[in-house]
C-alpha cells in the first residue's frame, strides 16, 4: 500500500497523458450521472464500436433491459432480453425484491450471453446472436437458493469459469465469493468450485463480482460495504482459484457520490479504460455514473485521487471518451420503457384501432391498496426534476372500476377516475406504507367528471411530487397536497397506469392512454 501511495503523482501524470489525445482544452465533457434512471447493478461490454448495457430488473416484465451507446455517455433503451420471469406461475403474483438480481452481459464467439441470478431459484443463462431479438429461454445453470451475481469468463486455455456471490437472506451465508468451472457451452457447472474470497471484517457484504483476465492476471471487481455506503475493491491472482490480492480502488471520499460500486470495466476501441457504477439515490433509484480508469502496476485506478491516499473518488465532470464515429441512424429501434409488476396476462393490454387499451383487472389485495396489484404498467422516473403530462380516457362498464396515473413506491400517490353510482368521480389517492398493508386515503376533487381528462405530475428536487389536472389540457388545477416519493424494494419509485376492478366481472371496462409526455 505504501508503494501505491507513492504513485499518486504517477496517477496524475498518467491520467493527463492518457487523456491528452482528447485535446482536453477543446474537447467536450460529460457530467455524472450519465443516466439518472434506476438501472441497478449495471454491467456493460463493447462489441465493435458499440457499447451494450444490462441491469437488474427484479420482477418487472419485460426484464433485463438492453441499452446501447456509441460513446459510453449517451444511452438508449433498445430492447429487453427476458419475456417472463420463471417459474411463470410463481411470478404471476408480485414478488417485491425478488426476480432478476445483478446480471452480467458478455460476448463470446459471435454470441451475446446474459447470466442472471434469481435468489430464490438459482443462476440462469440466456443467449442470442442478435442483440435486438432471438434471446433463448432461460437455462438453469445452477439451482439453489441464495446464489447471486454471476459472471462468466471464457479463458484463453479453453476453460469456462463462473464467479458468484451469496445472498444471506436466502443462503444463510454472505460476504464470500465462489469460483466454479462450467462446461464449454457455459450452460452448467462441472465442479463444486471453491470460495476465493472471504470479506468478513474488511469487506462485509462483498458481492456483485465481475470476472476479467488481463496480462496473465485474473481480476475480480467487486463492491463491498453495502449499497448506500460501500466501496469498490479489485482482487487479482495468477491462479483462477487464488489466493487473491485485494485493493480498494474506488470510494466516496469527500465526494457527494455515496456507495460508488457494482459495475463494469469497459475498454474503448481506442484503448481507453472506463468504469461504470451506480449510486443509490433512494426514491430516484440506482443511477449510473462513468469514471475514467487507468492501470498502474497491473492494478486498476478509478476516478481521481483527490486526497492523495491512492484510492480513487468519483468525478462529476470529465472529458468525453475517445470513440470512433458511428451512424445515429442505427439507434432508431427504440422500445417502450413501460414494464409490468408481474408476468402479464395477454388480455391486460391489447391494441384496438392503433390505441392500446388497459382492461380493468380484479385482484383481491387491490381492495385494500395497490401494492401487490400485478397489472400495474410502470416506468422509471427519468430525472431529478421533470414534468409528465398525460391524457387518459376511461370507458368504465362496472361500478367500482377505477383507472389512474400513479407514482408508485412503498408509499404511493395517484390521480384516478372511479365509477360510482353517481357517475365518474375524480379522486386524489395516497397510501403511506402500502407495503405494510396500510389502506388508501382518498380525496374527492370532482363529481360527474368527463371520461377524458388530463393528469400532470411535476417532480421537484427531493422527489417531491405535485399533481394537477385539467379538463381542456390548457388550464390545470393544482392539488394542494405535496407527496414525497419513496422507493420500492431494491428499486426507485416508478410512474405509470393502472385499471382495476373491485369484483370479478365478465365484461370489464378499460383505460386508454391518449398521450404521455415528459419534459426535464
């Protein structure tokens, strides 16, 4: 460690030389976070001149989002790799905090692979030749509870390895990492493997390992210390099973970026190294940052050494990565950011005359509150401050049906139309501690409300949401109640739509979203 501290000047010089070719006096810069959305546990790779990223999706469906970038800073959602969570019947119900945990994405021999864990069932792999489509059904690589955060490595000796961690909530052990060998196709393990690192004491809750090989060294990049308060370590060894040396390579330090860890090392086609990680921002979710990275004495150095202790801290502004030019035309294949809270039934949302209908769904728990309502159609909130305006049309056929626009977390708020004996009623709904089975509170705003109405939500700093509504789309009336958004289980707050019935019927009403516009 003493030798590394003496390298502080060398770090500064290397960073300057490394990025000098970018003509730093005239080059564009970027600002962290690069994605102010809840893409938890990001992992990324480069294939050719493009970069691809995936992230945890938990029980949201479609799952395993695929994002693409040409410069590591500007990302677009281009697809999803997972159609449903398995087992299908288990995930027909909302299983908060379960499902797809930290995945890894890799490209080997012309094929994209994603390894992902389900902490209740085991580690799965899916693959495709075309990043945009054709992903295989999940194949169970290792069955078992508490096996999480897998990452493969196709070694240059022809062997295939998998590193993973353990979730204490399911396995009864944690803070250790395991290495196992897989068959050549990477679809099953062929040995019991062994533990390669025990973080108890020095690196509690070490998890999320990413496995690489460079200059004859095996590297495991791993976060430790907890999501909101932790740091990033790097382990290295000449033997895949260790013993591994350990070094802290990124910490919060004096920066405002808490818990900087759990991410991906990516090298550009121009030879630059970068590290992507997340920051836990509570109701906003786990947002994505990009850090410069260099190698010193076969150790990674990430960010900037601001206090001279040899450990990097996150940067806020930095020079853009040097990348090859690519055609923007290749970014036209965009997909919806909306996801269901559980595996959807086909009739929940159907197209009629080029207009999507969300049919009213009965779910007994929704009588109390919407926490476990599976037919919730939601997307991540897009920025620290933004305004979303939507126009909905509610065609209700049964008394008791209701449809609305919601900001969803462990507590939630919504504007909704409800079918009563007197006609449609406009209500402002809040539910504090919905996850603890607390009931909704409702304030009636209008009686005999038109079936077409505009809802608006303005999000201010601190995740404070202010709702308003309009009959004509021009004159909006504010709700004189502020709502502070809260996260869900391992996820940030989400916004979207629901259409719910309070009893079983053979002819449900429906919600149609006529417009949906968000401005930062």
